[in-house]
C-alpha cells in the first residue's frame, strides 16, 4: 500500500483506524460499488457521529478508491482529473476577482487556454470566474474570503483527460497565478 495523506485525518476525524474502515468497506462490498454508492453507505454509517458528514464521506470514499487502485490522486470518479492552485492575497474578495478578470482578459497564456465565454458570479462566501478550456476541461478561478478581510485566489481545473495533462496544467496555472500576483 502506498501512503495516502488522507488516511491520518480520516482516522482523527472519525475515531476509527484505517484497518477498521477497510473492514467496513469489505462488509459493504465496496470494491463492487460505484463511488456514489460507497459515499451513500458512508453517510449512513457516519450520520450523527461526525460534523461535515458529506465531506468526510467523500474523503473516505476517495481514500478507499485510491487504496484499492481504482483511482490515483487528482482523479475523479468519471476517470478525468482535477487539480488546483491557491494563494493568499492582500486583496478583498471582490477586488481580487475584479483584478483577476482584468488580468485574464489581457494575459496571453489565459487567452490561449480558454475556449468559452467567461462567466463571473458569486455570493458573500465565494466569487467565481468560470470558462471552458480549449481541451474541454473547465477552468474556475475563485476568490474566497479569509478571516482578516483579505481573500485567497483558487484556480481549479476540472475534467482533464490524463494524469500528464493534470500535472502540466497545475504547473502552467501556478505560473499564471504567480505572474498575476506579481502584478498586484
């Protein structure tokens, strides 16, 4: 078994060892269940026993699927990949997304990556700049508030077709975010 960074937090949050979770997975025949079915069984099992029930059910299901080799880190249930890049900033949430939108409208690497119309929207908890990429994946740039009136920028890439594209996209967007932050 390879070491999975998800296991220790799962053990702490659920007060169960990984071996106990593996016995539970055997009991529900998780190897033969879909991701959704595993998560549903975990929700039933954890209901009333843990905060953030859905989040922990997903975390346990993903850790298990990685454990049995059904998926690798970053891989989604549909076989595509997802990655993200995030950085804290000194800007507030709205100012951050506005500056990102201005930057993205002029940056050659961003413009070369996108294929669809850009949509910007949000709530008091998150603002999002979203578009389709030329490779068919989705690019979401989010501005999320931090406790001190500043916000973090999070770039999330969803639907990349291979692990190699996932690794490449993370590197590319880390560079783009770095360039954006240098110009603030």
